[in-house]
C-alpha cells in the first residue's frame, strides 16, 4: 500500500501541529497533494481508468476548497502551505 499510517502521521507532524492533529487544513492539503501525485502517476500508465480519474478530480476539488478556506481565514498560513508544497492556482 502506498499510504501507510506512519506516512500519514509524518504528513500531519510536518504540516500540522502534531501527528495527532489530523483535522488541520495544512495537514489535509499535504495529504491530498500526496494522493493527487500518486493518482496522476497511475493515470499516466492507465489512461482508461475512469474510476481513478473521477477520484482524482474529486480530490483536486477537495484540496481547492480547503485552500480557498485557508486563504479566507489566514492568508499567511495559506501562503506558507502553497510555498512548502509548490502549488499554484
């Protein structure tokens, strides 16, 4: 499996307050970014996997909603997470 519980804890530890802070927007965005990258690589090899393609589109939408929320609430945290993960709008 590509995403283990230790890997998830690592994301939440580096981008959240601690490894048990799974609800922070920064941790969720980092986790979604990792999953999006994995699904993108999968779709490069399997172009007709439409279920995965749909899941990828849903994940991108969820990440965008969290980024918009973070931008409204705290622009500094938004800029930091975008810079750390190398995202662009």
